[in-house]
C-alpha cells in the first residue's frame, strides 16, 4: 500500500491534510515537556521525532519538490519536516545546496538545527563541494546559520582529510550567540575524542573566549570516551 504522503504531486489540499495529520499526531504532555527545552519557541504542536521522520520519508519518496513549494514553516513541526525532507530526498549536491540555503531561515532553534543537519548526508556526496558550502554558510551572520555550519562540520567533517581545516574554523569562531558557543564546545569535545593531540594544540593556539573554552573542557570531561587521566589534565587547564 502506498504511504499516504508519498504523492505524485502536492496540492494545497494535500498540504492541509498533512497539517491535520500533524495535529492528530500531537502529544500534549510531550509538547509541554519539549517546549521547555526550546526557550522562546511558541509554535510547537507536540509531534514526536519518529513520527516526523516517518512523514518526511514518505514525502521524500514522492514528488518532494512540489511539497517544498508549499511548506510554510509556520510551526516547529513544519520546519522540521522541511529540513528532514531535504535530508531524505534523492538530490545531487548541485540540487541540494540551493534548497538547503533556502531552508536556513527556518532554523530558529537548536533542535531544528541539530536534527535536520544530521540528516543532510548529501553534504558528503562530494565532500569538497559540501565543505565549501558549509564554509560559505559559516560566514553568514546569523546565530543559527553559524550553528548549522558548525554542527554540519561535527556530523560530517571531523575526519582525517578535513580536521586540519575544521579546527581553525571552529576555534576561530567569535560569535556571541549562546547556541554558537555551545555548538563550538560540542564539536571540540568530539574532536578531542577523535583527534586528541590536534585538538589540544588548537585549544592552546586559538583565543577561544573563556565561556566556550571552559564549556569545551566540561563536555570533554563528561564524555565516557575520555580517559580518567585526560579528564584530570583537562580540569587542570580550566581558566
């Protein structure tokens, strides 16, 4: 049986049906709980992530391009579907990058950023092109544009062929946004696990602000993949 949202073409009526399905899938206790994790976000319906992923996969198997002409991003869940469909759809990098760029304004909180970014494996189809796109996005001024770029580097480019380019970009970040600083600390803590010596060198070389620097050390120490000896070393490095 064809999934209900795997459509050969989307119409406004189909989109209205999707909105009704989202409302029917909403879980009020979950909405209350999840909203507490999203300060300032007041358009959460309360649909759990597995259901959103299921809807997005259905949409991506059909004419997702006509869906993208209709999606409004008016609710948290619609914006999440927008990004997830881009991740699940079969796209070339040349097709995907303009669509991702058009999606960036819909990233208005850390949850949409992190969940959708992790699905965008198209960024790795041609890694040099994907990395160049991420570097271009990193230069944009917005807090969540920068977080998107940092999380994309974390998800896809903390690899041997890119680490020497990634660490200076992440450590050189000077944006004052809280969610940028937290993304930097998160990315560096993962980099420490994978590239210990290079990350220690970067922490010594680049002038991270005290909050981000100390948060990086904290996140490293919270990791089960960091040895007790290294945790002792990291604690001694706190400013």
